[in-house]
C-alpha cells in the first residue's frame, strides 16, 4: 500500500503539502496540486480515514437505534437516514436494540469508543439520564425523550381524530378502535385521539376499544371477537397498519365484506398497506421525510456546535384505499 | 476525558500494564489487575477503538450491501447479520446501493479507507473484476459472483419445481407463472423450475408465463389480464411473495375466490405473506439463517486467513397458508 511519503516523493513536494491537498486546507498552487493529484492516482493512494479520525476525534460515522429493523416501519426510515448520511460522506451504522436498556447502553458505549459522531434513536425505554454521558449530538425519533434532546415526531393525536372523522364522513355509525400497547407513547396518543372524537357519541361503548398489541395475530383475534360480539360495528380504526391487516383478515373470517359491511383504516402508511386485499386506507406518516429530517438535523448539529435543540412535528395525511372506498377492489 | 496515563497514575502502574489488562494479553497479577480495573471504572475511562484500529489495521466493522432495505426481503437478513456481528463485538454498517455500480464502488472505497474488516454483498450487478482490489473477506448472498468468493444461496430451481408439484397435488390442472426480471439470477432459476415441471403437460401454454417484475402493481395488472384471457387457470405460482400479494388483489378484482377458484403460492417467505387476506402459501427461504450463516462465514474468514472459500446452498421449504387451503380464511 502506498503511503503519504510515497506520494510526496513522486510529486516532489513535502508530505505537509500532500496533506494540504487531500484535506483542502491551506494554499497550494494549481501546478503543485495537479502533480499531487496525479501521484495519488498513479499510486492508488488512499488517505486513511482511521488516522484522520484519531486526530480529529471524529469517525464520520453515525448510528441509528431501532427496536427491530424487521418491524415494517423502520426500513423506510433507515433508507432515508442512510441516503442523507451517504450524501454527506458519513457511514451509517444500524443497531437493533429490542428496546432493551442494557443492549442500548452497550451500543452507546461501544460506538463512543469508535468515535461515532452522532445518534438517531427510536426507543420507548431510554430515559434522559441514560443519555447524559453522551458527548455527541442525538436526535430522538417518534417520541420526545427530553426538551434538551432534538426530536422529530408526528401529530399522533390530531391525526387519529382526523381518521375517525373520516370514517364518520363516509357513513360509519359505530366505530371501534384496536389500540397499541399502553406503555408506548404513540399508541396512547392515538387512543386519546379516537376517544376525543367518539366519547360524546350516544352510541359510544368502552368495549369498542380492544388491545391489538401492534401485532397482526393479536389484532386479528381481537377483531374476530369484537365483530362477533358487536355485529353493529361498521367501522374500525386500527392504531397501526399491521393491526389493520389483522382486521382485514378477521373480517374475511367472520364473513364481513370490506368496505361494504365494514370500513377499515390504519395508521402509519407502511408500504405493506398498499399490497393488501383490499388495500388499506391509512393515516400515513411521512416516513421517509421523518428519517431525512432527523438525519439533516443531526448533520447540522455535528457540524456546528452552536446549533440549538430542534423539535419538529410533521403531519400525517389520509391515503384513501380500497378498504374504505365502496366498489373498491 | 480520562486517558490511559490517568488510569496508570491512579493505579500506580505503567501504561504498558494498563494496556495489557485492557487487551487481555501478557501476564498481570490479580491484585494489579483489580487495581487497574477499579481505576478504569473510577475514571470512566474508555480505551479508544480508533487508536486500536490504527495500529491493527482493523476497525471491527463489517458492511452489508443491499439494493434497498425497503425491499421486504432484506430487513430480516439485516437483522440476522447484525445479531451475529453484535455478538462478536463488530459494528454493522448498512449500505443501500440501488444495484448501481458507481454507488457500490464508492461504498467499497470509502469503507476500505475506514479499514472495514469484511463485506456481505447482495448485488445483481457487481462482477468478479469489480471486487479484485478488495483485500478483506467478502461473502456474496443470493447469487454466486465467482467461485473464488464465498456465497450463501438457496435451491431456487428445485424449490420452484416443488412449489408447482404442490399446486398439482392439491388439484390445480392449469398453472400459470408470474416471473421476476429476466436479468436477475434467482428469477431466471425460478422460471426454469416452473418450466421443468410443466413444459411436457399437454395443457401447457407459453402465454401462461407473464412478467411481474418483482413488483406488486405490475404483477397485479399482469394477473388481471391473465385471469381474464385464460379463465381456465386455477393455480398461480408467483416468483416472489410481493407478486403473490398482487395476484391475490387481482383475483378479488376479477371476482375469483382464493383458494376455491384459484390457488396461489409465492416464493421467499417474507413476513408480509402471513398478514395478507388470505394469508399466502409460499416456498420460504430460511431468510434469518441465510443472513446468520453469511455473517458466521465472514467472521471466520476475518479471524483466520487460512479459511478457504465457502459455498453454502440452503433449502427452501413449503409453508401452507390460506391461499391454498380450501375452507381457508
């Protein structure tokens, strides 16, 4: 492997000059610059990023923590973040944490040792105090960890109000909700939004809210029971799309036609929703934009220490598909 | 931040002794070891991995190249690889290449500069000569790039034979195939397997093979045409599950009942298949095992230069679900 010394010798300059050309700092006249560049090419010299990060204390590497990349919400998020980091010549590290505190702390320590420059974190378990020893920028996704840590979230509660209003507008008169896990902030907010919109209706029945655990099978079983016990239900708002998919399967198994007998809407806007039968209406989060925005905030904070805390709330939007459009499939 | 010198001073030993304790090499008596460890804890000292990788020329970092992590096949693969690398204390870097040659070469060069220790590559475009300058181990997934590069693949062709035999065994007498892109090796092999099993049937018609481009919408449109023009078709083998989902939606839109009028099977075994209505029968690849196996091979090759080329072919297996089980949903 060629060294900086080999390049300097071939170009007949000092190693300091080669370094100035590589790092584009300090004046070097055009003729010299050309000679150095030719020598670099000829020798196939790669300036070593490891050596650079040792001197600068930076690795040009950032990490994303997600509970599990196989949860269909996260791949699009990861793609967006990686696109941005790649454009900035940063390396993108992916960590599956299972929301486990010890695993998250281990990742944080290991990556600090490798001089990681920043973290984007999706976690329902990490608390502010767990992050106090981190000396690089952090952006929290999906949930606000602390007012001192930047975050990108969406309007879960008002988005859910909007979803239920939409179901009413297309003629649903008995609307149930399949809720996510109570301890997850966004699930609690979506339930809140549903209740905001239905709790004063004379038909409202607290048995219309059942838990689907953000899981296909659990939601499917819950929906089968719900539709069997309360055949008057003609609209279901599922707290996420995966549970919406479970409702569609439940409806088929109890002989309810979607959307004619039962309209179904989910939340999230994951790609799967568009591949179901019928395709699933949803309150879509701008998933790609959330990831890209988080990555841009992180890049800005890494590059400029003066940049303050950012708290962005993006807006969900309705995507109408076959599961609510009569004459649909 | 504490330095190794601070630790040495507090523990009243030399920095060389501290280094021996940290790296667990060379003899240090138990009393001294305890003092060093206590000093490390007290000072919250983190030995710097960056400095280590500079001396050793290793970063304890490996990278996975996928065309696009949002393709639902890749998240489970990435999860498996990251689980293994994490167990070995390696950092996992994810790169979305879009199968673009320039992008792949840029990633390879950038990661070599960062002293990446190995690569796991899913690519239908990279050729053997593109990888000749890589001096660390590589494992190719899904496709054999060269006999000199380790690989993990599955039995695409015989697995497809098995899928079609299964459709025959449940009573299908006219079986069509939705094929993936011609230039993708596994799509060509799956088509080959379908033809192996049907080309000598008196009912075989080459119009029963249509292209679905490994895409939901393209497959859906193709299946609508197919089922309209050839209403006698009572079985469809889709070259992947995403196209299988398109077939299910197409069947609903032309009024064919699945599985009573039409049995549908896919290939891949992605999680989505279990969340469709009806749930989709598939020839499942052992996706997690493929990723884990590739990561284990890579780890072995990184740790021992003498280890030769591995070429593993894993076996797909049938998962029967509602789309072929009469009385299903």
